[in-house]
């Protein structure tokens, strides 16, 4: 569910930028420059038409993009208790301070997107480099999310006629078609109800997950399954990549700041609430699920 939420939010973000840019271009009478350069909002005066989002809107949309607690038991398992939890703590601290830094830069430099941040730091070359990296990231992330969703549908419907009717690639197409309506969402404010429903479903799923562990206890894995008793380069990189993906909300911070009614004060509060809500679930899921399922957290075995 978190994969679907993140992909939907990213598609929504792209459509929001396109819809807003078109509206601003009509307002200013200059659409060619924005169309050719992929600009977001060029001035603080134009950005004022977007400033309708509240603190809680930002928190909910941030959770919909960021929340990925279910991935952490596998990541911790690949590195073991000490190194796994240490990496999770380091990721939490580093992304917290980097998020606050992004917010400060966006507010002080009036940057409404990562390309604008790149231009403020390194000029036109910086802007073009960031645009290329951002769109490559959108493409690769979208492919991964849709593939995960397709595989999840395939496993969920195992043993039903639909299992034979559609392969994983077929479910990827179904997922893509399901996400297409999200492209029409004009801004983060309008995306909030959908994000709220997604976050609610995620939290409910985790509560059921914890309740099942409390009811049935730990998983008694077969003795032939290997344990996570050593770290390899591959397992460490897989774990770190997995953890990094769970903090992906940073990818939309500039656009969220652009839409806040009072960016200077509201983003700091929204960001702190976002981490206060997500991190306890992250830590709890990593601890409880790895304790309960051990090496069964790994999809390889």
C-alpha cells in the first residue's frame, strides 16, 4: 500500500506543477519560457496563488509519500541488530537535519523546486543537472513502485482465477491505469483527502500486523533457513538503499513549501510533526517485525 501511495503522490506532484505553471502562465501572459524550461514558479508574487495548504495538509501528504515502515525489518535483518538499528538511527538524524536545511534554503532563497535550488547554488548548469537527476529519479522510482504493487497483487490473488489471467506485468499495467486519475489532482491541498485515506490504511495495516504478532508470537522458521549472522557488501548496500527509500518525502519538500500559507513558520512545524508521526512507527516496525520473523523477513528465502 505504501508503494501505491508513494507512486500516486509523485504522479500527483507532477500534475500539480504542470497545472499550476499553466495557470500562472495565463496570469502573467508568458507561457513560452515556462513551457520550454520546465520552470515552476518564478516569483514570490506568482507563488501566492498557490498558498492554500495548511500544516496538517503538508503532514498528511508528506506521510503518504514517505511512509515505508514495512521495508525496515528486512533492512535491519540484512545488517543485524546493532548495525541495522544504528543505520536506522543515523538515517533518521541525517534526514531530519537535511530536511530542515532544505526548508531553510527554500524559504530564504525563495526556491520553489529543486531545479531552482540548483540554479541558486550553481547557476544554469546546476539547474539542468538537477532537472535531469530529478526526472531520472521519478522514472526509476515509478517503475520500482509499480513493479512492487504488481507483485503484491499477484501474491495476494494466488490461487484465484486472476492469478492465471494476469502476470506481474499485467498487474503493473492495471496499477498504472489506477494511478492515471491522480494526474488530474491540481495541488497538494486537493491531494490531502486521498493522502489521508492512504495513510489511514497504512496505519491500520500496521496495527493489524502488530496485533497478529501479539496473538501468534514469533515465527518458527525451518532450521535450514540461514540466519542474518554476517554482513556482506551487497546486503549492506541493499539495506541502506531500503532505508533511504523510506525517507523519500524529501523529494517533494520544495513544492510543499511553495504551497504553504505561511512557509517560514508552517514548514518547520509540519516537518517536526511528520517525523514525530513516522519515526516511532519506523522504529517499532523494525524492532518488532525482525524479532518476530527473523530471516523470514527476507523475500529471497
